[in-house]
């Protein structure tokens, strides 16, 4: 083995937890990662504040924190814009610090990026790039980079829809009319009509025939773009997925090619219960640099899917098995795409990311953490098995990727971006701030849209309420109402309001820390090029909490049957296992459960398992030193 590596491979394992990695490795479930641990360094790692995906992955590849990268959270507020305006932090144009691959390019090194976060829109000048990850599949704001539209659900009764309203559509089967070439049916054919997608873009109207093949009643569907059985794009029984269907869609950015699948979730014999799920509409256009790599990559790895769909499960659209079955092809795509890309160019620096561990833990972490209110020891082993299976699939991917690498010349870093804590309660942050006299708003009774009274709103949280609160400052913000002379006083008012928040069950404080911007260094946020994107107040929840950024409508009903729409005055929403997130990563980076994991092995790396955590921002300069990149 060489004393110094020629190449670098970073495997981004989003939210892989050091304690679970150690446990599963000891059980023999992770042979590939366990092999790297035995050869090199395995360490816990302090992450950024806030400990969120875009901020942390930016720090890992730049060696800089949010105050320097300008990536403060999942979203970013740019100075001079209205305080309720935001941009996705997964946009590489937001990133202000130099990355390892940019430094490598200056030194003549060739990079390869596979679905790496904060690299959209793709723009690599030399080397190979495949897509650019978006994480997470977000409840509160839809932020697609490549997807054309989110999933949708058509059912004969109403189901919840917690992301992008309008995707859940109630349908009523009616006698099928004017069809040609329908297969024989032992019951009178019925039909429904579905628009794919029902919102966010304009696509195709499909006609769905409901048919019976025996005496047991209706048992399958036929889906066609016109009432012609020979034009069917799918024939489905309960549980079955269609093949990929490619269509052209009209979007706000123009016409785009996309692909999706139908899945029949339920069909009762009398057709009173029909549930048809449509996956997210993934891009069917080139997503690689060079563009001509896309067809060969798809032949090797299959279609690119931007995100899986935990909310379809938590809203009751699909069963748990269908959700976990979505995770497998994401991991499989990563497993196959990465070696294909590494073989497609003479690379020096490779970065490849997978997000399935993070996504399953958001859903099920409260089922394995004894401190969670959603924890039940009777079912904990079941949820742990599901999570272990996702880790195992990722480890199988690591093994396959390592087979494509010369380990005598390559230093390998398998790293995660943050840890996890349980999630018990969602505080309605904006209502809490309004109750403290710091925000003022009403609701449009028809749309439910929040109408901010900016003249009486002293502050506004960076969406979706994670870590940063901006003061509505005169002379800086377009609707500013706070006199600059009162800036410090309002900072303290915000801090006091946050620190007074109490758990609705225990009465205990729920905010771990809240500080003025000038004290942000206490949280590891230092002044740099991106410091003007940092909130005027920063705060961290205690384990168990995550803000709900919505303001909901509520109906007051009178004795005469009339009702009036008002702002919902509930301050908290309880987490429920299998119905919303029970795992989060929003507390202080020093909390042990929030530690990320780092495994480093290869030339120039001695075996060590340090007792104290390392710091994620130290990885980039360390790797640059190993590789001789100035």
C-alpha cells in the first residue's frame, strides 16, 4: 500500500448513526463497513449548527461552517428580500465556500459526483456528475430539483394530505361508457378518471376501468390514456406496480419529460373501496454531465428517483411494506450507478451519496428510542429490524462500490452528516411568537393562507422554523418595522419567548439554547462570507421537538349551524408513530445522539477509534493534506 493516496472516495451515508453502525457491525450485518472500521479510523463526529442536511454536507466538503458557506439550514433567506421569502439550500449557487472538488480541479484532479447534495443545478466543468440529491422528502415545503411533481392518491374516501395540498383526490366509480376493446368482466365494468398529476403540473388524463375476472367481485384495474383497452399502460391487481410510464408534462418552467408508476393499493369486491397510488413524477431527461452518459447509466442502474415517499405511508395512502419497498430501489440505484460512473472516467476525487437511512429513521426512530413517547417495547424489535435492513442494504452497496476501487491507492471516507433524536412534539412556532406579541397575522378563510401584518410583526422565522429567526428591521428589510435602536431589545424579547416555551405534557422547557447573532460562535457559527444569511436570533430545540411552521384554520360552530373560520389556537401537535415523523435532528451538536459518524481508511491512515468526537469541518482540510491538494 502506498504511503499517500492518489485518489479519494467519499461515501455520504446520510444520518448513519455511530451507535447503530457499531451495533449492526458487531452483529455481522455490515461486513463492508466493519472492514473499513478495522483497517482505519472509526469516530463519532460533531456536526454543524443547525445539524441539518444541506448545512452539514456543505461543511464536510468545504471545511467551513454555515457562517462561511452561506448555507444556514434547509432553506436560506437572502438579505434584502421579504422575510417570508426563501430559497432551497440545495442550490450550489448558494454555496460560498470552495469545495474539495473545486480545489482539486485547480490542482488538476478530476472529480466524479454521484447524487451529491448542494450541487444542483449541475455545472461541473470537468469530470462526471450525476444528478444532485435533495433531502429530505419534506412535509412542509415541496422543493423538487429534478422531479416534475410529487406523488398523488386517488381513493373513494378522503385521506390526509400533509404535503402539497390537492394531491389526494376523492373519486367515485361510475358505469364504464364508450370503451372499446375492454377485456371480459364478470361484473359490469366501472370507471374512474384521474389526472396525473392532479396539481403542480399539467400532464395526462387517464381512464381507469374496474373489472372482475371471477365470481369474487372486482379484482383488477386497467389504466389507459383513452377509453380503449388496447391502449392500456397498466393492468393491476392489488399490490402490483405498473411499469414505468413516460409522458410529457407542462410545468412552470416549460415542457418536460417525466416518468412515474401506478400502484393499486386496495380494491374491494364491490368497488366501494378503491385506492390508486401514483408515484412522484421523476425526470426522464438527461441528468448527467456529460449528457450522453444518461442512457448507459440508466441501462446499468435504472431510472433516477429523486426522493422516496414517507408521507404517502404516514398519511395512510400506502402500507409500510410499500414505503420500505421504495427505499430498496433508491439504494440499488446508488449501488449500481456509483461503480458505473467510476468506470466512465479517469477520476481522482469521487463523492457519492445515499439518503435512505435518514428517511427510514425520520419515520421509525421514535419506535426504537426508549425515551420517545411513541416507544412501545412490544414493537421495538420490529422497527429495529426495518431500520437494520436499510443499513444492511447500504452496506451491500458499499461492498459493491469498493470492488470498483483500488484500495491500495484510494483513501475512503464513509461519513454521515448528523445524528438523530426522538421527536415527541411539534410546536406551532408562529402561533407561539404571535402569542408573545412578536408576530401578527390573519388567515384567508377560503385558502387558509397566512396574511402577515408586517407593521406589527417584529420577527419572522426562517422557514420551516429551524434555528434562525430574523428581526423585521427598518432600513434592512423591505417591510421593516423595528427601529435599529430597538434591535437588541427585540433580540432579547425573542429569546425570552423561546425560553418560556413549555412541553404541554411535562411542563418542562423545550428550547435548549437561544442566543443573539453576535453570540452565534457559542453554537459553532462564526463570521464569514455567509454571515448575513444567519438569523438575528439562533435557537436549538431540546431532543424531542421540531417546529411546525404552518398556521392552521379552525372552525367555530354556532348553535344555529353557522360557523366562523379562525386561526387555530393550539400551540402543539403530538407526534404519532407511523403517522408523522418521530425522529429529528435539531438539537445542539454536542448532544451525544446528534453525533455523526466517520470511517476513514486507506493509505496514510492509521487504525484508531478515538474516544472523543472529531469535527466534521476538519475532514476537508485533513483529506486535502493527505492528497496534497493546496
